[in-house]
C-alpha cells in the first residue's frame, strides 16, 4: 500500500504529515507502529515525529502526534505550526486562524500573512501548568517544583518543572558546552516523572534572550521544541531570571515567546515544507 506523506520542519524539528481527511485515505490500525517506522532515519522517511490530521467535531481539524520511538505526546508546538502551514499551502483552509484539537486541548494558530505571503505562525499555547500533580511530577513536599536541587549521576542541577500540555524539566546553567544528551536521557526516565519528561538546558544571555538545548521525550536531542521554549520562559519568570517576552534560540532557529497578562503563552515561529512523496508501507 502506498501512502502519501508531506515532510515539514519548524526550526529544524522535522515531521511527517499524513492527512486522514483526504478522500483516498485508508485507515491505519496501528498508528504508533506506523509512526515509529516512517520516522526511522535509515529504514523509513526519517523525522522527529509523525503528525496525523483527522476530522474534528469541535475544531477545524484534530491533530494526533507520534514520536519517533512510537510514544504519543499530548502536544507539539513546532508540529502544530507545520500542520497549519500545510493546511494553508495546500488550500485546505482560507481562514486567518485555525482551531486545532489536540490531546492537550484546543489550540489556535494565527496565520501571519503580509502582502499575500505567509511569513510566520503564532500559536496560542494556552496556560502553563505549574501544579506538581498536574504536570505530573511526584513532589510530595510542595505543590510546585521550582528550582529544586537535583542530582543526575555525577552532576547537580536546579530544575523547575512546567507543563505546556506535556511535561518539561528546565534547568538554567552557565554553559551549554557539556554532554547534555547524557543527562537529558537520564532525566527523561527519572522516577519523579511518571509520564517521562522533556528536558531543557538553558543559558541566559539577557532577560529577553536565551539559548536552549533540548532533550525531547520520545525523540532524544532535537533541533527545537516549541512547548519546551514556552516552558523555559515560564520557568525563567518563576525563577526571576527572564522577561515575559523572550527570543528563544535553539540549535535549529529562534522562536518568540510571549507570556501575556491573561496567563496564555504565545509562540511565534516559522514552518517550512521540505518535500512530499509516497512511502510503501509493505517495505516498512
């Protein structure tokens, strides 16, 4: 069976988009296994994750996400921009804003069009979650987990835990010149996080400018993480380090994060098509 796919990236965070709203779509029984196979960079198309667009009864579309390891995250900031860009490019919508249903709730994406050209996308990422039990993180001593000293193997970090629909552990450090993959992998599976966690290592250059390296839950080191960039700004505010509007530079590019007075976090950034094609599922 041949299946049509579209490859997109947002700040280097790359995804395979499958559109289940198309008339010729054939249902896939095991989307987790499919995601794991098509995302494989040697035996599949190769990507950080799979994005499946479905019809929704409560929004314009529904988005299902599968990580490259077959796990299913609740939300993906770079991925949702890529889906909105696909919808715009292939004229699936002519709306200036899209409402998208995700496992983390409804999210709105604004198309930033200037002189007929889509220059970027702004996502209302919703309100951050700081209550430990809702992130979730096991923290019996307090309702929040803010700048807690934590030993990971041979090194001590100070972590703040935030959820943007998915869990994040954020630590602010003086230098990013170290083996962050080692500590990110260990933190992802730490017993404090019953649903595992994304991990962000952050260097502050100014209150409105940071540099971040990401260990993404279910994908490993990635060039960017949209929900992670949002969580960094929230954590930085709770620790008294950052402004409400911050340019977050990741290995794959820069995202603008704005934590507004209504408690909603807005993320603005690019999304680009890489290529499209067909993959033979029988070969996977």
